[in-house]
């Protein structure tokens, strides 16, 4: 078996199951789950109808590139959403089966294990290609790096720095070996949106060190008010990088349209990079189901359901923050459906005791991070996913409030 499989750590939810397995939850209270970012709002009826109407497509093999109509729909949505020239649907857009599988497989296509190092080192981990990830992070980034034969390196995003990307944490040798960097904006778990100045720095470093940027934007449509989060392609256009050199964005319908089970998303950006990624995907065998393609076209062509989705989240955020703020240091994020909250005791103890006494599950922040530069930046934080319906979410917030008051 591939020895790199041994480097994969248990997924955060496996760690959580083990933590919760040590206690018995309060059976007198209905369980409420806020630990996983799985959208619970209703899937719009018109998406289901489009899926049903597309079932005749099951009699045909789909192509890796997807239909012309699908790629054109995605390209036009990108142009509308980000006020940019419509990307070339044939060369700058590729459908994927959800952003998760694409974020993983992208590293397998990008990493060149034989690229010469400017300062040759002995064979071993010290000479391996590098994939840079934010910390805390979506664990797929790390696993993708390991299975591509690369070494993940982390830059910590810390509350005292407003969760900014502090690239100075990484050495010159690490940057020299970097071939890929994952960034997530709006961020998971803190919901922070990268500003234009940060994109400018990142693009300059990509030019200097010749690495590819994988921009995870799966939370881009969950925001508050009228100010839409800045996107990577949008930032590139504003900075005069209309060819999107070494930039690929990853997006998904799961959060936007409440269809996590549909597994539908896209990648877009640098045509040269996507050409090679498309070749990889031809062998990877991950063409999108024709019925899913039909439903996907319908979803990207409608914004009314997305606005209603945002309204539901905004209502929950306002009410939950009002309940929690007297007892916990909670603030509304720039975007996404997460609250990232510092805990008065160890994050694992907080989550375990809350589950035991109040039957509410939240995710310890330390499970979403790795120790890097002498610290685990998720320690003493919890992540709440406000995905349940309003009544359940508010009941969970009331229980968390009561639990925290007892701690104090």
C-alpha cells in the first residue's frame, strides 16, 4: 500500500466521536448538532425538478468537461457575480463533483516530485515539494499534499492578527520548495474574507516562487448585507492579472443552494493549469452525472433562492449572537455560516461537557488545526455551524449559554 497513507490523520469528526464516546449525553434533552458544516435548509423545489427532468441523460456517458451549456452557465455566473469579463467557458471553466474531490485531486495533478530545488538537498522530507496551508484549515488540503508526495507547511491565522495570512512565519527554504498553496476565503472556520492587499502579496509571491494558488471559495455566497465577498478572480482582474496566471478557484453549490448531496461544483482560472488538470481528470474518472448537470444549470441560473438562504442565516446569526454574547466573546464573521468562539476552558473539555450535560455537539477548534510554529491556533476555540433550523439553533444557543454560566 502507498506508505503516504500512514501520514493521514483521523478526520476531525472521528476525533470528536472518540471524545464523545467517553461520556453519556443527557437523554432528557433532544440532541442538537452544530459540529458539522452540512446545510440543513430545504433544497429548492426547482432544483429537484430539474434533476428529475434530466434523468434521461443517464443513458449516456458524460464527458469530463461537462456539457457546453453547463460550462457556459458557470462562466456567465462568474461574470455576473464578480463583475469580471466572462471567462472562456471552454478553457477557463471545468465542472467538478463538489469542491472536496477537486481540492484533493488538484494537488495530485499540480505537484512535480522531480522539480529541481534551487539549493539541492539530500533526498528525504527536507527535499520534498511543499504545499502551504492556512492553520486552522480544511483537512483535505493536508491529505492532498501527503498523497501527492509533498510536505504540508502551515501558516497560523491568529485572532490577534485578525486572522490575516502572515507569510513571514515560513522560511525562505520552504518558499523555494513551494509548488501549491491552499487559501480559503471566506475562511473555514473563522469566516474571514481576504482583502485585496493580501491577494496582491500572494500573487507577487506566486510570481517569485512559481507556485499555483488553489482558492477555496465554497462559502462565497453566505454573507451578510449587500457587500459581496471579494473573489480570487475578481482580485486578479483588479490587479491587472486577467490571464489568472497560476490561479484556480474552487466553488460549490452545496452551501449556496443547499444541495450537499448533489456533489456539484466547478474550478475556474488559469487555462494552462486547467488544461493539465482536465487531462488528469480524464483518467481519474470523475465526469459529472448528466442529471446533476441539468440541476446544476438550473441552480446557477437562479439567485432568488440564494438570497433567501442568506436571509435565513442572517436571522440565525443575529439571534444566536444576542444570546451568546453575554457569556462568550462572540462576533459575526465576514461571511460563511460558522461562529469561531474562544472558550473559557480547554476546547475539548468544553465540547465534551456540553455534549454530556446539554446534548449539543460542537467541534473543538484544536481538531481543525495542527501545531505549527510552537502553537495550535485552534486551541481554546470551538466552531459552531449554524446550519440547523432556527428553533433548534436558538435552543442550542440557550443551552450553551446556560452551560457557560455554570462554568463561570
